[in-house]
C-alpha cells in the first residue's frame, strides 16, 4: 500500500530532524506553562496611585500611611497639588490619584462615634485600561469602608481623564492585536529566507556578481513593505470596528513600524540559526506566542506577577503596546512616550543588525 509507505517516509523525516521534533513536542507544553505562570496563581497587581491630602489631619495621614499604603497592589506616592498628579496620570506614570478633601478626618471620627457621616473621596483615574480602573475604584472603596469601620458605601467622585470620548474595549484591545499581527512577521520573514536557503537558491546566486548585502537588502525591503501594508490594514480595520484615534496617527504608525522591524530582525536571526523550514517555523512561534502573552496583547500587564512584568519590559513589544495605547487612547505626544520610543529604536537597530550579520555569515558558509 503506497499510502502507508508515504506515511512511513514522512514520519521518518520528522523524527530524523530532532530539533524540529523537539519544538513540535515542547511548544504546547511551553505555551501552557507560560500561560499558567502569567494568568494563574495569585499574582499581585501593581497600581501606582497618587495621594493629595487636603485635610492634613492625623486621621488622613493614618489613612494614607496605614490603610492605602498597606494594600499590596498599591504603589502610593504623595503630591502637593493636582497639576503634577494629572501630568503623571496622562503620561501613564499613575493609574489614578485620590484627593482627600477637608473635613475627611472629622467625618471618619463622627462615623467611629456612631454619628451620621458623609465620607467623600475624589478619584481621578485613567479609564483607558477598563479592567484596571474598575479594580482600583473597587479596592479604594473597600479600603476606605474598612478604615472608617462603616458598612454604607463611601461617596466616591470618579473623574475619568478622557471624558471627551468614551473608552471602549476595542480601544484598549486594538493596539495589542496590531502588535500581535506584527509578531507574525517573525515566522513570515524566517520562512521566506529559509525557503531560498533550503532550496539552494542562495548558493546559486552566490556564484553571480551579486553580493550578500544585495540579498539582505532585497529581503529587508520586501519585508518592510509587508510590514507597512500590515500596519495600514490593521489600523484601518481597528478604526472600522470602532477604535477612536485621539492622538497622532503618524506617531502611532512609527511605533508600530519599529515593532515590525524588531519582528523582522528576530525572524532573520532565526533564519540564520536554522537549516530547514521544519526547524524555523516552530522556533519562530516559540518566540512569537510567548512574546504576545508577555507583552499584554490580550490583557493588561498589571494582572501579571511583578517578575513577569520585568521580563516583558526587557523586550520591545510591551513598550510598543504601552506607547501606542498612550498615543491612540490618551492622546499623549512624543514627550510622554520618549522612553518607550528610544527603547524601541535601540531594539530595532540592534536586533536588525544582529540578524543581518548572522544571515550574511550563514550565506557565506
């Protein structure tokens, strides 16, 4: 039976390539372990919040230092006025800030004595991350009620900073989905390069007057063009599904373009280190899928353990998502995302240079 012979042949080709077979078997396990570490267990979120104490009483100081500061999820900073707090909030350095009004301490004392009290807090928050903003308001409410030892709800005046446009889930998720789409450039670029290398096309071209830099430039320009088209399509599709573009579209495009260059560079490195498409394809996805999870393509990084967040920010894609959300949702300018943008430029230049060097060496060998 010829189909059995063909099946036997294909199985032999698979297990004779131990690297590809190892990736094939290990990838689902790696993906499950990584996903379990990221979203499983008891991860403590990290919410930087600011405090403006206009009451200046011992009660308000105790509330800040012994109630709010004791919440593991809160990273508390104090401010003298709302101007600096609002600037940090818009730049993404804070998730919210609380204004403790005058009379807060007196109302808490009255509540402790059993008298009727009207305890009020003013919270200004960044609603661009819908899940995080809801958690923060709920946690502050619970902490305040516990501190004042009352059961009635606290009066919380919530002030979102983007009142000129309603933040929807598509606004939050769209930048992450665009970055995930650009991560697919890793297997795409590796597959294009490794295909020609495996089929011997590069070896034949090296017998011509063409130089290795000509091949590399040709591949790079092709992949960059693909990245540009992808970005345009992704942004248009997100806008069509209802994503509001508050900030500079060109600045957002630059962020996505740099992320695309990073993906192409990683794909070039993979193509240089592997010999066949069977090896390159799973290796690329071992990079792409964990990076998508770590970078927060589908959910907020704030829900992840702190050490996972540190790993995520060692790679460019978490910075790209944060910066693009800042531009598209919060409408921030270059000043607010300069750190993320410089990190992206450094990563793009570095990984692209490494990819070019390794690919040229692999061609010569």
